C-alpha cells in the first residue's frame, strides 16, 4: 500500500506562503526551504511531492521562490493544484 506523500504550499494573493497550513514568517527562499525541509518526512526513499496552490492574483515571483525553495530542500517533485472557474 503506497500513498503519495504531499507537502501542500499555499501562496496568497499578497505573496504569503503557508506550508501545510502553517505560515512561513519570512518570504525568503531560504525560509521557505527550511519550512519545506521540516515538513518532509525523514523516512522513505521517495521524497514527497510539493503541491503549489497559488491564488490567481499571486505575484509570479512568489511562485518561483517556492519552486526554488523546494529544489534547495531536496524536493524535486513539484506540481500545481488547479481549480476550475465556476462560470
């Protein structure tokens, strides 16, 4: 029984970053990488997937910072959560 492990990163329209619903106090790549590293389980051979969920109004650079932080934390598997717009 294998279950995909995920670290969910939310980025708000204001550029605030939350890792698994916990706010990252500082918005630097280093601070985000540290938060991701703490959220990654120490066991297992396969690193978890980082799921980025960004608001449509999120600054592009904030998303890029999260991607760079994931790489620095040794988490190469990144995906994006998508939401369909209700019209």
